C-alpha cells in the first residue's frame, strides 16, 4: 500500500468512530473473484447494454438469446469464490462495525464469505422465478434441464466461441442462438426468469425500504466498488447527503456520487479493505494486501 493510500485508509477508519456505517457494494467487489464489471474507470459501459425486462418479457427470441448466453456464463458465477474484499466486509460486520450490507451484485459472494442478513438489492442469479405463478427454484435445477435439452451447448466455452461478460452473460455468435431450446415452468408452463432485477425493472419496494431503513441506524455510508451510475445505488448517496451523513466511496475511477463524497479513495478495493478491517477489528490482514 502506498503512503497516500495508507493515509486515506486511516481517514476512512476514523469515520467509524461515530458509529457503524452502512455498506453498499457494486461490481468492483467481485472483479478479484473473476467476475467482470460493467464499466471502465470513466463510468462508460464496457459492452452493449444488458438485457432489459421489456425485451425479455416481450419476445421469445430475446428470451432464447438471454438463456443461451446466461446458461454458459452462469458457470463462472457458480464457480466464483469470495475474495479478500468480501472477507474484510464480513469481518467488519462480525465486529459490529456495520449497520448493514446492501449489494447491487447478484453473485451471492457476500453471503458465501460469511456475511449475514445481506440485502441483495438486485436479487440473486442462483434462483429462478416463474413470472406467471411466482414459484422459485434453484438455478442448478434449471441448468440440469437446459443441459438435457441442449447437450451440444456444453462444449462452446471450451471451443473458445464464447466471451465472458458481467453477471453471467457471455457473447456468442448469433447463428448459434437459434438452435438453443428454452424450458418453461414445470408447475404452470409459465415463463422462467432469473430472480434478478433487470434493467427497466424496479427493485421490489419492500426490499428497497428495508435497505434504506439501515441508513437510519448508520453514522455514515460506505460505497465500495460501484460507479453509482444505476439509480438504485445512487439513491443511497443522496439519502445520506439529505441526512447530513458522511459518504465515503472506495472504487477505481469516477462515480456519479463523487460530488457528495466526504472521502473518495480511487484505489483497488483489495488495497484498502483488508487493511481497514485489520485496523478496526485487530485481526491479521488477509488477501493480496497482506505483507
């Protein structure tokens, strides 16, 4: 860690003197787990816009395209493991330093790292929901069904024709998509969708109220690895600013919330979070920042 980063980490630790902070995390939390993020350091999208709710529900061809790509990309999400940043956040929670953990990510890695009561703002990719009857089933079950009706699909990643993108998406040649078969809900024959909030879809109101409610018990807000370009994340920053709470942001590059930031640290998360957790909990540093 550079001397400047060390000074900034001490300043960040000092914000906890007033009480626990609410943590809101974004895609930058999971890049060290091998999951690509959406945006570059300037805040621009790295790839074409992701699937929208309107396209998914309005067209069988769009659903086929989504499930063909996601069925391959899900393998990376399923095999991903928490990194030192997830471990540091879990340590801070265990030490009573956090009022809550809200994540925009859909990979479940905070929970896998040992954090509890995580609010998955945008849902989880490891669950599938029927849009007609509301039944929820494990993603693994759907994966086995899709494997059974698309046996040729398993070899595409190994053949190098698919390129990984964020949130379990991959890019594959369009002519291959036409051969992919989708499956429907076993209970009612309805449309299956990953239990995540697509672009153009609203975060469930009760989930958002619960997340904002954590801010009431907070001495400040800590944003980790998010550009805050999506409104659901940015609203936590504006809510904290209205309450006069300090806002700290740790991520690479610019964010939509920079003008509200009491403290901004432009650095890789794993250069900051393990050291922060060690400072606040007295535990030994873990991960690549140690030593």
